[in-house]
């Protein structure tokens, strides 16, 4: 069937963080929200129908994760990513960020150091620092509007006290889908230095033509034993509030420690509706996903063309994955504070400020284009008008 991604679904007054929280998050009410990373699309019809059927059952007591749910995840990874995992490697969490918090809590101690590659998802810094661990940064290199890993910097500056690395694959916010060669070199460095790799692969299904997601742990048995992989259907199928994710831990000793920590903190119980939504999405959502990816890719192409032709002060870096576009706004010649004010109050578009993703995100903004094309078009027109009406019009 064909899915109507052009349909604008009114999300206001639905306790929606993206739309209803504008004033508390940004101090405005009338901006187009293109910040937090969820979609404005309805989830796949098969998921909605499965949830309806469960609601109609009427009894919502304690539940378990059925074998069918586990098999759906295993089959999805094999079919979609050619990664054959053992079902015994699977454990669970309410979300990728809770997984990261629990992993840091379980496998490091206060004062230990955790490596990230900036600019990177801002909550990585929070979950590391909130538990008394220290952030170590290996900055990505930007060359000709494309980011790469800086292996020379990593090897020259690697702190011997680094115990863990959080890898973002595909990368949020810069949109890179790391190649097998890049991941292999990174993995070899981490093996050599006995660094646990925790791979956040929540965007693994959101990859565009010409690119291929490679699960870090799939590259070799050695990488699998040295890593923990966090995945979820949430970004793929717009299921964030179902609070259901998977953690893949081939290392049996590490899995036992993780599961014991979940048990000790009483975090192991499933969300009934999240389990149902995930299983249904993995079993019946692939056609919806393919059409959604094509639609969002067209949105990305629209942004790229529009800015190049009409707002050359802003350069869009073409994402290889995710539904997020990293905008190089340094041509506006504004401070980060002035840039945020410009987008919110002049263009009336709410984006995520680049400096929140790390110091080398200064001068950038992140735009979420997983929404109806008419919203993207309106946002672009408002940005163009704001640039033209301001003193920065000639700063191309």
C-alpha cells in the first residue's frame, strides 16, 4: 500500500514534547518545531492495529517478553543488516539512553574516562558526567562538507585511563554512516587499548541509497566480545514513547553483569505495549520504512537545493543516514547565541543548536526533516525571508 506522508497530523495538545513544549524549551510558541528527533508521521498501520487489539483485550497486568518478540528482532537484524546474532545475546532496556546509563554504571567507576567523537548527541555528555565519569573527546574532522574520524588524533592523544567508548553509528548529528574500513580501524585501536565499545545504533535503519549500515559487533568475533550494541525500533518507526529497546551483548560475562544490574535496580520488567509495537514493526513495517526513507530523502534533497540556490550563507551537509540535517551556518557570521535568536525570532524555526553537541558544533544547527514536505517548505521560506530582511544578506 501507499502511505501518505504529506498528511499533517495535528500534534498540539497531545502532551507532545516537540510541539507542546516549545515555550518551556525555547521561550516561543509560534516557531516551526524541527528540533527533537522524532517524526511527525504516524507509525505503520500494522503497529497501530496491533496496539488497538491489545487495548481491546482490557487487561493490562504484568507481562513478559514472548519468544515471538525475540525472534522478530533476530530476524530483522539478519534480513535488514545481514547480522546473524544468537538470541541469547539479547537483553533489554526501556531505551538506549537508559541502556547507556546502566552500562556506564555497571562497567566503569567514578573517575574513569569515557571517549566520544564530537560533535555528538548531547545526552552522551550528560549520562557520562552525571555518574561522575570524565568525558574524553576525539573530535571528528570536517573536510569538504563531510566528517571523518581523526585516527591520528585518537592514537596520539588516547588517554590510558579511558575505559569505554560510546560510538554513534550512524552518527547524530553529522549524518555519517561509518564504513567497514573506518569501524575496523577504530575497533583495532580499541582492542589494542582494552577499551569497551558501546555502540549506539538507534539510527541503524535510517540509511539512504549508496550507503550501508555495518553493525560494529558484526565485523569480527573479537569486536563482538569487546562491545555492547544498543538498538531500538523507536527512531525507525516513531515509537519513542513505547520505551522498548534491545541491548546485544555477546560477551557472556558482561551480559550477566548487565542483567544483574537491571535486576538490582528493578528495571527488567517490559512495557506491554512497547513489546507489541516493536514486534509488529519488525515483522510488518518494512514497506512503510522503505517509503518513509524515500520521502525523507526527498525532503533532504529539497533542503539541499533550496539553500544552495537561495540561501548560500547556510550550507547543508548531506546526511548518509538519520532524518537529521547538519546545517553549517558559519556564513551567517553570528555568535551561537545570536544564531539561536535569529532562527527562533526572525525565521521562527526551532532547531537544535550545534554547540550543544560539542565545542566543534559551534556555528552549526541541526534540522529534523521527518515531517510533511509542506512544513519543510514553509520553514525554508521563513529562513530565506529572515536572511533577506536582515543585515546578513550580503554575507554569502
